[in-house]
C-alpha cells in the first residue's frame, strides 16, 4: 500500500515531544482526511494551525511522560536513553536549541522547521502514523501524492536514523511494508550487536528484576511496550505479585503474529504468550523484531 505524502512544518513550542512523537503542522490540514482507516484527526485533535501529533512508524522510544492508568505520569530512565532519543530526533529535524521545563518545550530555535511525512494510518489516539522526513520532499513530489516507499527513501527518514543509532526499539505493525521491515530489522540488529544506545542496558529478553515501580522508572531499560504494561499493572494492582502479571496481560488487547513461526502463524492476543515471569524477574521470550502487531 502506498503512503500519502504531506508537506508541512515541525513545531515543538509548548509540546512534549519524545523520541517517537512530535508535532507536525501540514500546509493544508485537509490532507489529514485522505489518510485511510477508521480513525481520523478531526478538529478536536488539532491545534489552531491544523497541526497534530505524529507517531513515528516502526519505532518505540523510552517513555518520558506516560500516563496510562494514572493518575500521575511516569517515565523510563531519562538518562539511559529517554532524553537521548528525544534530543536526537529534534536535532535531526533541525532544531538547534531547545529549552524545556520538565518535558514541555518552552523555547526553540528555530520556531519551526520544514519537512514532510509519509503517512500510512491514524492510530486510536488520533496520531498520524508516519515516516518523518526533513526539508523538501523527493524531487517532483508534493502533498497529496501517494508514494510506494522504497529502502533508499526509508533511509532518509528519522525513523531509520534513530534505529540505526540504537536510540529506539523497533516495533512493527502490520501496515509496514515487509521490505521496509527487513531493512529496519537489519539496522536494529546491527545497533544491538554494537551495544549502541538503549541496547547497552536493555534487559527485555535477558530478564529484568523488578522490585517495584521505581525499578522501571529509575533503573531498568526495557522495551517501552513492556514497560507500559508493567507500569499499568503495578499501579492498577499495587499489592499483587508479579506472578499475576501474565493474567493481566491475558486481558490485554495486544494482537500480534510471531514472524519466526512462518507465514501461516496465527494471530495471538495478549503479550502473555511471549512474556515469562520467574519470581521477580520478567522477560520477553522473543526479540521485539520477531513480532508484528495489528494496528490499534
């Protein structure tokens, strides 16, 4: 399926960008309605310029401000990759100076930077799922064009850049073309082998000893999707044992296929199929690039 090209500007003032989420103001907000799928970015989810948040496709950055079951936001270790991914994304897009109060941007130089996105869907949170490009679009292309993205074009995007540096985890959804997934898997595995970025401390498949919520927020580098499920479980049922975590995952809505099981692999529901709990240690039994999730 081709992706929709939309030109616009990245603006971050008064926003809370992280390593896989940033605000994008299209030159013509009407193009939001051309993105296929049941979810839309209606006026209630846009700013005064018609802009909305992007979710960068195929990547998952350590959380800097996750609400989930609340009532307060929590984060993953900010100095072990969460801020590094955010800062590299903003620098790559062209923001030379960014000031924050907490996670909120209070000033940036410049105020906006030009760019384009290649959109494939809108998620349940009304964020556009996209590949993020900077500067002018490919020669001869303009907003409204449908483009079949190839690997050379993919390599010019922020999504590819952050994975190559090991600053984010790959997290694939069914809308991503298989050849693009293959390329992103390769660069992620190269970064992991080199111990770059999050891979230097990642405990997702080796096993993370969890003694409480502070283990997740202060010490452990885990796949963000696993972090979110653990953080929600620990806040929703703080007195329960981690032995109950698989049951919590059983009730979740994560739907996915395991690629290594072949093209006929059935769709599974619930991360309990790939998460193992042994006392106070939690680990995933498959590397994240072996899973393809159904789009939410």
